[in-house]
C-alpha cells in the first residue's frame, strides 16, 4: 500500500462528521463500540473502521506516557553504577518470542541521547536482537551513515546478514547504508585480498571514526542453540568464553578469547569498540547476565538497553 493512501492527505472513507461522532463517543464518553453502532445505525465493524480512520486523519491523537520509574528510576542508576556504565535504559519485562517491539523504545531513547547529526557513523552488529530492533521505529536521523560492524555469514537466518540489518536500520531512521561485501571469516588468501579491496576498506575505515555502535551481546557459545557456522563452539579456547560482541569473544574478566581462525575475523576490533563514544549494548534474559557483566568489565560498551528483570539479575550477579 502506498503511504499516500493512508496519510492525512488521503481521501477519507467516511464523512468527517461520522468519524468525529464515533471518536468523541468512544474516547470522551467511554461508550462501547456496540453502543456507538446502535446510536449511529451502523455495524460494529463500521465503528471500528471509523475509529481507525479518525486516527489516520488526525481527528484523534493518542499519547502513551512512559512511567517515571522506568525513565530515570533507581534501578537503572544502580545497574549503571554497578557495571560502571554511563547509562542504562530500562524497558518493562520482556515476554514472548519477539524482542524488538519491547526493546526498541529503550534503544530509541539511547539513540536520542547520542546527538546524531548528518554524516555521523553508526555501526551495527549481527544477531537476532539487533535485527529485530532495526525493524522498529527508532527515531529519525537523516544523513547518518549506517555500516556493519562484522562481515556477513553463511547461515540462512537473516539476523546473521549484517548488510540486511544495515539496510533495515537505514531505511527506518532515514540514514545512508554502507554495505560490507565480505564474509565474517574468510580464508587466508581472501582475507589478504579484502584488505586491499576499496569497498571493503571503505567500511573498515568507518569503524575507526564511528560515533555510535549498536551491538548485541552473545551468551556463552556452548550454551547457545544457534551460533554462526564459522564459530567452532567446542574449541578448547572457547570453553573460557562467557560472551561475545561482534563475534569477538571474551572471558569472565572481559579479556579477549581467540579461536582457530579468529585472527582473520572481519569485524570491529574490541579495542575499537572501547573508543567509540556511544557504544550501546542491547541484551535481555537470564542467560545473558554473565555475558553482559563481563562485556561491561571489558569496556566493550558504555550504555545498555535491557529489561527490569535482567537488570535485577545483573545487580545480584555483581554483589
């Protein structure tokens, strides 16, 4: 459907007087749709459509106010202090299989605090959480450059394809995508060639001057149901890994953990993540608590978006 067909300028399906009558009775008089249908002599389905059209054409405005307890509450401040983060953004308890709709409001608030302007660079990692958030409304930041923080992967799941996450996020925020046409873990010869490929080099150069990064936090590889195909989850070295950011693994102290071939990983280096002014981790769930704590110790992000339940688990873990 074309946006022009549903915007305020599109022709109304019903007379404005009828939409106003239905909306005023429903929203101002607390009348039920059944009552309105009787009064107006229409069906309940028509009343529902009248209310929808009234919102589309600006006759009704709905505001949802964020509870102050989540805005600047003590729990967020306690977690930030405990993990030595600059800021923590809390959302209510996340439930259900889709994380994006729950976490996106917190990420939107985090991005609003960055002060992004045209020409700034935002990096995005792979992972289902970041992919789902990229599909939601996160605000408008025209002219910002969106770039992958890690190369693409062979796995069929879309959240492993960072170019797709980049495209989605750029489309949603009004940014400019910069795609990385390189696998996450190329062979030795290809890895050497990619260092001299102009299109790849252009994205790698963005890693060093990014103002913001949006990253997921992975749980210990041996505990995951799905890991990228290139990660040897049962490698001896990865037994010490408690999490990762951008497929860069680390131990419980936040120290890097390598694995066979990791020296060829096409991804933002952990030391580069430490230098990014606004590095926002988005993670939720009890299985992520240890990973978040260790990632914060390593300094791989300085802001966190999570839910209240995970926040309480983080406090318990560091006490």
